[in-house]
C-alpha cells in the first residue's frame, strides 16, 4: 500500500521535473536545448536509478527491518526476563544474607542445646555404667566370699575328719572294735529283714 504511494509520488515528481526541464530548454534555444536535453536525460537516468533503488529497497528492506526489529524485540524480551530473574535472585540473596545472622545464631543455639543434651545423656550413661560396675563388683565380692566360705567349710570339715580319724585311730583298740562289731550285729538280729 505504501509502495504504491511511493511509486505514484516518484512518478509525479519525475513528470513535473521533465516538464520543468523541457520548458526551460524551450526558452533557451538550440545549443542550449541540446545541453538541456542532455541534462534532462541525465536527470531522467538519475530518476530511473533512484526509482529502481527505491523499488528494490521497498521490496527487500521492510522484511529485513521487520525481522531485524523482531530479533531485537526478542533480544530485549530475553534481556528483560534475564534482568528480572537476576533482580529476583539478588533480592533472594539479600533476604538470605539479612537472615544469615539469625540463622547462624539459631544454629549455634541448637548446637549448644544438642551438646548439653548429649553431655547429660553421656553423664547418665556413665552413672548407669558405674552402678552396673558397682553391682557387678559387689556380686563378684559376694561370690568370692561365698566360695571362700565353702572352701573354708570344706577345709574345716576335712580337718575335723582328719582330727576325728586320728583321735578315733588312737582310741579304737582291737577290743573296742570287737565290742562295736558285736553291738552292730546284735542290732541287726533284732530287725525283721
């Protein structure tokens, strides 16, 4: 649409230019007319070249400008999106940085609480283990004491038996032995079996 207007305006300007030149040539006469005609043809040639250039640029440049404008617009859109994303990331980083001291203080407090809890837990385990060791030691002491008493009783019994045996060996004469056997046999005679 705009091309047809450009062509119409260029044709109209060329026509008026040619008319003006021919009128000027008619006024000047013969030799001047030849020079003027030469001048007119140069201007006509110039107008044709300009017309062809306008036609070529009018045909090719709008598409090129349009695609160039679209690529520039797309680049601007991408740059705007990238800038907004960068600004968002900067805001997030600033927010995190602002809360960083609070987070550090919170983490330190949590670590101290955990350390105190762990220390208390270790103390409790240590006390429990100490009590278990004490109970085990007491049980071992009692077992050793019991074993010692049993051994002492066994030793006392052995000594008593040895003492009784030696005493019995001294007191048991052949006449005493015979008397004991007779008493035993008499006790057996009185029994039914």
